[in-house]
C-alpha cells in the first residue's frame, strides 16, 4: 500500500469564523520521501501540496502541544455533545 493514499469524495473542509470554506483536502498520498496532499484553496484553485520530511517534522512538533493533545482527548466528549444536542426551536409566528 506504499504510495496509495486516502481519497475522500467530499474532502475535509477548513472554515473560517463566518463558516466559509477556505480550504478543502481530498487525498493524501506518499511519493518517495514526500507527502502529497490534493487540495483546493479558497474554493478556487485545486493543487497538489507537497510536504517534505523536514516540514512534516515541523508539523509534528507543532501538533505535540497541550492544546492539540487536549482537543484530541476531548473528541469523544465533543461527539457525544453533538449527538445529544437538541435542535433549536424555531420562533413561533
């Protein structure tokens, strides 16, 4: 499975504070010593983003901070919160 990547039809979306999609990622695969991410920036320009091993090590260092670790540990709680969230009632007219 070396070189084959994960492909998602709808992709993973990144949104800003207003809920607008600023980036979308569709697939990740390895090409030699590089990681290639197929994505789209600002819903306009689709491109292959290439990460070298040096950049991956920087990203790992960035991800190994308490805020990211605590977020990952709390993901099950966030999921349960979404499941049990009651839909907001529409105002009566």
